[in-house]
């Protein structure tokens, strides 16, 4: 490097420094219709249609996320065969984010998981094109419609429900006031397109995906691939300086037997609670026990085919007091013929999250969350499978880009339906302390 700099001389060195400075400035380029990847993005759902940034050429914003947890949990089950958990740090996770202003009202987003629990290698999570103006067709084209409309196309997470706006996305943990995501975690990355219309607080959205998490054009004798359709209606209104009220209802439907099973299993990052309900191998048992563990334990996915789901989300913020809720029903309509015809069942999820944010910039918060699911994998089942979880804790935004969190979590698996391949969850519970530090920019 020294040799190269000597050859360049002072003028070349100055040019190099200006080039580096320009890259640094580009990382924080203001973008149109953009959700900030810092504290300013907290409680932002669909991006606003307010045009506050002028277009003066292509802009590239390079960003990232980093998250690390200290886990101090204990666990047990009826069989008494779960692994012993100690207190230590989990593997840190990291994201690389690219956001590019391509044209006036046209923006691209791309996220890569650099480090994740479920993938050791770097993995492109997904990307999309967001179009808020159609001036690339002709200046002023459909201007009155596009003042309220947003067109989104890509292979990325799609807008079913409001919970996905508040969840942890691998290393992007800054929007989530707690450490874990919800038990039934509605999140998937699929090829999709959607149109969102916002006017005076009213929100209407319609979209379609190809129903696949893993993309392939190969067709087999058992392929029954169908498109997934999803939508949302609701309103989001800042009633006055003190009060904001939002209420939305979302739906999702897929009627294929080989597509649509990913709505609650599309996250490739993995669960935030590590090694939960894991069972070690025991070759001396009768019968021998194989090791059982999933990177996604702590969550629940019924893997229904021909899935139909509905989610209702209230959100109220009065000064620093904040409530977010979930009422969700998801069920399958596939009929199996072995050993006897038996349709898939359904599950109900409820959640309530109450926070109080305080400080000059609401940099501190305290609160709690309750989350529970119950339901059946098959209509013929005589017992419901039940899980509930409580979280209590708080956080501190040291800066708008850095947050630390402390929570107490307890999760219980209830009922007698945890049998067969799910026997390790019978009477299961885990509880303890989690500490998380997250950086996003």
C-alpha cells in the first residue's frame, strides 16, 4: 500500500481520500419513501407516501445490522431428557443492506445474511423494487394515482399482517422491543408483487406470490403448485399530537399441496432462543433415542397445506404508552386419505404487547408481551396443542443506531397432544434471562 501511495503522490492521495469520503457520504444518502434502519424506523409500517426527498441522481446507501445475545435459560420436559443449558453468548448475527435510489420514485432494497444461526454461509435473504412514481414511463404518468399508490415487486418478505414490521430479521433487531419473535412467526420470502394504496389514513393492499420459498422450475408428478394471494385493509391515523391509532386486517390463501406451507416457516435466520427443547441422542434407551433439535425451536409451524390465514392487528400509541396486538387464525383444508380421510386442523394465535417509552427521544422503554397459540394439526385430534409465552423487560437506545435489551422470558408447552415426533415438548418449559445488543445503520 505504501508503494502505491508513493507512486500516486500527494495529488493521488487526495483523490483517494475524496473517493473514500464520497463512499462514506453515499452510505447515508437520503432516499425517497424509505424506512430508516435506526430508531426513526420504530413503529413505521408501510412506507409513507409523503415526498420529502428530491431526486438528483442515483444514490447508494450501504448499511448493516449486527446483533449479539447473552443467554441464561433453563429448561425441562416430562421425559426429563432435554439438554442442559449453561449461561453464555450466542453466535453473533450480521446483515449487509444495500438500498439504491435508481430513479425518481424508484428504489431497490437488497439484504444479505452474512452470519445467521441457520446458515453458516452468507445468504441473500431477498430484495425488491419499490415504485412510488411512474415518471420513468412518462413524466406525470398516472400522477394522481401514484400520489397514493406503491408498487412492490421482488423476491422478499411480503406484507401479510403487521407483526413482520416489528420482528427481528436475523441481525436487524432494532425494531423489536424484545429478543424473540412471535410463536407463530408469519414471515416468508417468496417471489411476489403487490400494490398498496394509502389515502388519508386508509390502507388497501393486494398482492400475489408464487407460494415458494425455494425457487425451482422443475415439475414432478406430485407437483401441485398454486399462487398465493394476500391482502390488507385498515387505517392508520395520527389523531392529534398525543394519539396515534392503527387497525388492520390481513389475509393469506394458497390452495396448492406443494406450495403455501412457508408462511410460518420462511425465516432462514433461525430462532433467537438457542438449543431450546433439544434432546441429545441416547443409544442405550429402549427404544434408542435419536438427537432432536431444530434451529427454529421456540416457534411453532403447523405446516398446513392449502393454507388460509387471517391476522388482525391493533396499534395504539398515546404519548409514550404503546399497545400492539395480534389475533390470528390459520388453518389447512387438505384432506388426507391415509389411513382414513382426515382434514387438517387450525390454530389460533393471540398476542398483546404493552410498552412505555420515555426520555427526551423515547430512548428508554419498559414493557411486557403475552403470546399464546392453541389448535390441532388434524380435525380428528382429541386434544389441543398449546403454547404460551410471557416476556418482561426493557431497553435503552444508546444512540439512534444502538440498542441494548434485557428481558425475562418463560414459555410453556401445555396439554397432552405433544406425542410421537413432538413428544419432547410434552410438559416442556424454558425460562430465564436474555440480554441483547443490536446495531443498525
